[in-house]
C-alpha cells in the first residue's frame, strides 16, 4: 500500500482510500456504509466509507474501551 492515497470529502463525510490506480471493475458492500472497490481480477483497489466521521469515532471509542477493559482485568 505504498502508493495508497486517502481523500476526505468533508461536505459529504466520505473517506476514500485508494490502494491502486487500476480501473474499478466492481464493488462489494462490506458492511453498511463501507464499500470495497475491486479491479478486473477481483483484487481490492480501494475502500469508500460513507459517514466516515461517525465510523472513525465509533472505532476509536470501541478500541479504547476494549483496551481499558483489558488493562482493568
């Protein structure tokens, strides 16, 4: 992923992670608001996250809570 690029579209709250400059041949919804972009061979070339600020906030909170619980045990 050395050539990866990230772009955030603030107005739409979309985070796009581009792993490759290859043309997109298809997409797969991984979970609500997260789409994997695939090349002709079915390999991952990008990820799009809609409502990105909420998603990232929730992931950080969940990770922090899990870490705190592990430290408390």
